[in-house]
C-alpha cells in the first residue's frame, strides 16, 4: 500500500471523533493526550505503511505485555524512565534548583512498609550463602552541607540470584528480605549490613526481552542498590548506586547508571577492619554520602506518585 491519507479531512475528523473531542463528557486532559497519541500512531501507520499483519502483531504484543505484568519493565527498557528523569533535571536547571546526589530511576520493584531501624540495619536474613558481606554507610546532608538527623533512608536490592523479595519466583525469600527503612542518627549517618547484590536480566522468554531481541539489545542490569531518601524540608530523592566493577556498570538496559552513582567498593581483608565491624571474614565496604535538595517554595515540586506495592 502506498497511499497516504493521514492529512485528509476525513481522517482528521475521525481522530477528533475517536478521541471524544466532540463530546461534552469525559476528561479533557485524557482527550487531549489520547488525541495526540492516536494521531501520532495513525501517522506512523500511514508514513511507514504498517501492514495489518504488523499492526495485529502489535496488539497481541500488548496483551502479552499486560498478562505478564511487564509494562513496568519495558518502560525503563525503552528509556521512558530515563527520559522522565532527564526532563526533571532540565526543569531543575531551568528553575535554578541545585541538586546534590543525582536522581535515577525507581524501577518497578519497591515495596512500602519495610521494617524501620534507627541508624543501622541488617538487610539480609543470612540465607543467601553466595553473597559477599557488604557494609554500606554514609551521611545524609542538605545542599548547605549540614547533616540531616532523622533523614529516612529506604533501601532495597536483589539477592545473588537477581531476585527481590515479594517478586521472587523461587519463593525463597521472606517478606522484606533486603528491604529496610533506616532513620539517620544525630549526625545524619545511616549504615547497613547486607550482601553484595548481583545484576539481573529481563525474564528471557518474556515480552520485554522479546522486543529487545528485535532491537538487537540485551536486557541486563548491572548490580545495584535502590534508595528513597527523605528529610523534613527537603525533596525526596529517588536514586540507585551501581556496584563498582560490574561489567555492565555503564551498559544498563534500563539506563539508570549515572556519574556520581558508582561509589568505590573496597575489599576489607585486614583483621582490624573485620573486627571493627564485628565480623569474622573479609567484607566489601561502600561509603556513599547523600545530598538532598531543599523544597521549592515549600513544596516537593517533583514528587512522583505511582502505583506501588504495599505489604
Ligand atoms: Fe533493581
């Protein structure tokens, strides 16, 4: 087919009709968005001469994507999550807002309601025997450099199989394993013991990996640890650190790696360091200080509300 009908009055009228723009009811914002997306897709079909077979393969793909609950995985894979962050960064630059620690994507695997600890927490339950012991700590500060006692550090990460508690297909992990909320101490410090996580990939036979295969892309993430950090008078920081030395550290299918988010991992093998942590074997140490940005005109102008699992 080589006809192009997108710009005809019939098609343009039809797009307005299908988007409800001739109806008084409904939601004007939804109508505006749907009209734009429908228009862009109709134009794509017209311009690229998308065949009916290709179109229906796409519809079947969306059904598979939803049935497997992978929309939240395809989203970072296609760069949408990173793009939203780029827009927030640009918005901050335009508004002259100073950011400390860089933001990066949340991912789809946060669970609210993790146990709360003061100053220090043990994240893992000791059952993941493959994991190297990790001690991670740092200070939460405001943009003025002053520590923020009482700051809330929510942390979550995968085990050495690359699975998260509450989303572990093996069923091996107890609820909230490797998930905690740590309240920073009087000097703004947080600290935890856990295991060094491993990276993970998209389910190999799922629709996300299927599309990535078509794009000639891999679907793997370097090992990383997620954080939400909040404090009175400051904007919530959503970020991750990558495990230094992971071969994919700057080749993340979800585009979450950023300068400033790959703190050094130091192997501590000397007896004094091991004893000081109350451990009996060498461990890995990561120091990561966190700098929050202040509220803008008294509000968190970039808070993101999205459906999240609560347990
Ligand atoms: Fe993750």
